[in-house]
């Protein structure tokens, strides 16, 4: 009897636990990754450098390169440094910016990439997407999926609490992205990938109702699992569609207009809450609002240091950030005065 199945790219190894970096030497010695540990290591400043010092005895045959910033230029510089020398793999150690730079450089050089995450700020740790700053703003680039993902909870716990909570906002925003995907399906016939939807929804709902927080290893493990699942959702779909909708359009617009107003996951959470308000989905909006409150995440423009007028400006700009994507913003196609009216009503509704 023939068996029909989809071949889905996924990491060979996922290691999420306290003390996980202690096993990095053995992981790199896995012949599926490197025959003799001849790897390049890209580290970000701070915790990435600390991890390297801790595991340096296991990196005797590795070359270490420091990455500063999450820009396309930094990725190009790393690529140029690695070109001309034979490495079995590129190991990225650090936060999201460092991993995005490493994923991009590894893909351009056709090198396997190992992601060692020191925080849980967003779903880029195991995704086929790199978000990099360039002269035109910030862009998302398709890259290869990491061959292995390592998350050491000891380093996650020592990262800023705000960065850890941020991951909750990014994961929960999957629910808004999926609602947008179904809207595009109903209005335009865009196909839904059921496996990608399952991964993305499972990730979001795993965090939506949790009452524990970042002081708990169980919570951190669940958050890391959810971020990895979100990356797998994007790999299954072949795009960021299951994890990026109107919420991320608003996120990218705020990033462009008001840099520094919030980090990725914080902006995604606010964008998701506003998007559910636009859909008049009170049930989903209440659940997302409660989750953001519980974990101390921004919910309103003022929490980001933005006025209602500034937020409305970002909402108006948002559809231009992903002109190929159909979401509730494109569906409603509101003019400036209508957007301002909705933003004011949103603030009044959730501002208590």
C-alpha cells in the first residue's frame, strides 16, 4: 500500500533545557553537522560572548566572529569573513539579531546553521526568515532553517525580563495572523496550509491561558517550544503567513515611523489586540488582552509611548509594508478619519 506524505524540513536536533550549552561540543561533533568540529561561530555582544567563554574548550577547532547589530550590512560582512575558508557549519550564538545575521550569511554560503538562543524574544530562533535592517528600512528575507536549535534556560533567565516576555506577544499574535489568513481564503481563495495552521495555533494557545510566568522553568520551556513551533509553521507554509498578518504590518509600520517604540514581540501583541478589535471579535480580543495583562506586556499605544494619532498614522501605513498580503486592514480599507475613529474607540475600550 503506497504511503503518501509530505517531506517537511525541520531541525535535526532541538535541545531546550537548563545547561543546554554544556552539550554544544558533543552536538557539534555529531557527524551530521561536523566531522571534526571545524565550524565558524558568530556571537553577539554580551551573552553570546559569555556562552563562547563557557564552551571554549569544546570549540578548539572553531573560529569565532563577533556580530554587531542586525543589519543586512552585518550579514554581508560576516559572509565576506567566512568566504574562502572551509567550515562544516556556522553556529550563531546570541539574541534574535545575531541569529538572523547568522541565518542569512549561512544561507548565502550554503552552510548548515546551528542556532543557540540566549533569549526568547521572538519566533526567529527556528524560522526560515531573517529580519534585517537595510537602507530602505527593515526587510524579511527567506533563509534556510537551522539544522539544530539550542536554548539554554540558564541564559534565558539571565536575559532582561522584558525580552523574555516579548516572546509571549509574538507567539500570541499568531491567532491574529491566522484570522487574516482565513479572511484571505474566504475573500480571495488563498489556500490554507492545515499543517502550518496547526503548528501556529498550537503554539499560540500553549501560551494564551498560562497563569505562571518567566520565573518558572516550565513556562520558559513552553515558550521556547511555542517559538520553535511557530518557526516550523512558517517552514511548512513556505512563508511567514501563519505567524504574520495585520499585527505584523502594524509592527513594521511602527518600526519605520517610530523606531524604538517597542521591541518585536511587544509591537506584535499590541497589533494583534487592535486587529481583533477591528474584526469586532470580542471573545478573542478579551483572551489576548488578558494574556498581555498577565505577562506585563504593552496593550495600548500609550504603553509604547505613542499617541493615538501616531498609532493611527502607523495603521494607515501598515498595508504598504506587505503589499502582497491580504489582511483585515486591506479588507476594511479605512481612510484616515475612519482609522482615527477606530483607534480612539480601541483606546476607550481597552484603556480601563
